C-alpha cells in the first residue's frame, strides 16, 4: 500500500513513541558543541554526549527524524548524487535510540515489527547482515525472528583492515563507544544490476541498505583493547527516502513523491521536458541541502562549512545552466521545497525569504563568470591528450572563474575525463606560497576547522578570491 514520505515519518515516530520512546525534534545541521564534525550526518549526533554518559536526559529511549547532510568530511556522498538511486547530499534519517536501556533483542524486534507489520514490507524481500563474530545478533535474527540463515550475511573486516573499517563495525572515534552493526537490505529485484552485501556486485543498486542498527557494546581504550560497556546502547538510522521508494513502488529515491514534485518544479522553472534528466536530479538534490544549510545558519563563504555550501550551490547552478536556465533559477525553488517537505518544512517556511535572498545573491555572482569559465573548460577539454585534465587548468578555472575543483571534475567526468587532483593541489600550494611571500592576503591559509572525529578531514583552506577544496587529512 502506498505511503507518502510524510506518512512514513509520522508512522515511524508514532511507532517508537508507542514503545516508550521520547520524540525528539531534529537538531541543526550545524552540530552543537562538536567542532569535530562538519555537518550533522546521523541521528545519533545530537545524542553523542548522552551515549558517552556526559549528558543526562530524563528519558532512556528516544526517536527522531534527523535532517542530515553528507557532502564533505568522512561521509561524502556529493559525487554519488545523480549516479546512484540511493544517495542524496541532504536526507532525513529516522532513528530510535536506547541509552543503556534495551539492547539487541528489542532493537531487532522493533525494527522487524515496524518494517513488516506497521508498514507491511514483504519479508521475502528483506536481507540482513551481522558483523562476522556477532553470533548473538545472528541467533536473534534466525531463531527469534525466523529469518532463514541464507538471508543473513556475516560481514567481516575490509581486506587488510581493522575491525572498525568494516561496514558492520561502528565506532564513535578512535577511542570510546563502539560495536557491531546489523543492517537491513531490500531487494528491488533481479531486473536491476547489483548483488547482495558482501558480494563483488554489492555496490549496485539492486540490494539497497535501508536500516543500520548499531549495538554500542564496547569501550575502546587508547591502547586498542576493548572493554565491555556496563550499559550497552542502541543507535539506529534509516533513510526515509529509501523507505519511501519501496512504499511508493519505485526503485530510485529520485522517483518518490518529494523528488517528483521538486523535479517537476525545476523542469517547469527552466523549461525542460525530459523529467528523467540527470541534471534535474542533481539540482533537486542540491536545493534541499543548500536551503537547509542556510536555514541552520551556514552562509556561503571561502572557508569551512560555508565553502562546502558554496561548492554545492555552484554545482547546482552549473547543472541548471546545462539544462538551459537563463538567469537565476535556483533560489526560486525554495518556496516549492518548503511546501513539498510537509511537516519537515516548517523551519524552511519560517525563513523562506532570507534563504531566497542568500541563494539569489550567490547564484547571480557565480552566474557572471560561469559562462566564460565553461568556454575555457570546453576548450581545454578539446585539447586534452589522454583522459586527464591538467591541474594548472583546474587551478586557473578555480582562481579566475570561481570553479570549485569538484565542479570542474563533474564536467570532466561527463565527457569521460578526470582531473589531475595532485596537480591542482600543487598549483594551489604554489599560490599559497606566493601569497605568504607577498604577505598581502588577509586569510590565514593554514587555518582549518576540525571536522569528523579529528581523524581524517580537517577543513578547507581559503584564498581571498574564491575558495579551495583542499581537504587536509591528518591521520
Ligand atoms: P550506503 O552504504 O548506502 O552508502 P551507509 O552505510 O553509508 O549507506 P549509514 O551511515 O549506515 O549509511 O546511515 C544509515 C542509513 O541512512 C542508511 O541505511 C540509509 O538508509 C541512509 N542513508 C545513508 N546515506 C544516505 C544518503 N547519502 N542519502 C540518503 N540516505 C542515506
Ligand atoms: Mg554511505
Ligand atoms: Mg552501507
Ligand atoms: Mg550503513
């Protein structure tokens, strides 16, 4: 039976409320008091201190529909947008959380009950994974729930990797709470390319991961040893758009109610007939992340979060341009989006005018150099020998026309080329060096905001003119 995205959100929160969970509103996309994280990328972010036992709440079970952005840092799905059926830069994560309350048994039972009874998914389409040594979870799935053993996949560690590099082992940071995961997949049918989790074809879009259940069971010490947590906890996350695709009998997230309406708006605004056009998907995806980032206080800039936002806006504008947009079009999608998002649209409706203004200015500024930059890029691509666009050109596009390197890469990829990232970095570094020597720039090139557990992504550096996508990795 068909369910709208809005109905799914309500059904989920009500289900967990009926199981004693407190409904907690979505937190901001800018994580509060967590400079180690670029953007909120999971429902558990706002409960981090509660899981760590630093913050006490007057409930031990919670549920939420959390807005998330994965467009930089550790989780970066920007390059997937338009290419997979299941990835967005912005999405809503439905979750239920136990803070030292229930554990594996209840977590698995709740998930199964919600999926198969409340929203009626056919059990024979579902597949589950457990961490390879997690016999406890395997037994619950098999003996209590009744999932046939051949539909439970044990997932190990990445080849040559450590347990925490596995898709099925989660950790909050290098030390602290961690534990095995169990993921639920939906089989969209053998007419779609892809294989079950753990198989060589798992990256295909036939078996789509819908729900990730994390069992926080251990406390990793600085020396790598793991102690049992006195009160194990549960953290789960399910992408609402992926469930909507199933309940609306479509394969791709981009075919669900929210996206169909949004894509129609983009097409009408620009004057495009082919609703299946990939650029329409990209624009529809990007307006969601951009609008909500601005709602949550991020402004386009040359550094840190603001630069990630700027990059997404410019990408969207470029795709609009490719579709034939004349003049500013992107900001006009804010109003329709606010209406389409239903109960999750309230914050946007309240700040619609402000968001429109910010986007309009940004889009008009970039629009002035976009066309000239595209001419230069096309000419450069015509001259490429082999399949790599040199770093100097990527840098020049960035420096003169404000093309973030990922935008140039996006265009290059469409033509079957890739960019020389190392060459680009070298050109960037040379520019920084010149600036340091000249001492004439106000920006501190070494300034970096720490994001994502401090273990990989450390921020973006900026120049006076535009901005750089230089991510500093400091493992
Ligand atoms: P995938 O393997 O498909 O990239 P993931 O394992 O990275 O997903 P998790 O970090 O486990 O995802 O997040 C929990 C859930 O959030 C996923 O099971 C999925 O339903 C949803 N999700 C994750 N990333 C995205 C995204 N970029 N767009 C939409 N939904 C997402
Ligand atoms: Mg992912
Ligand atoms: Mg996964
Ligand atoms: Mg997962």
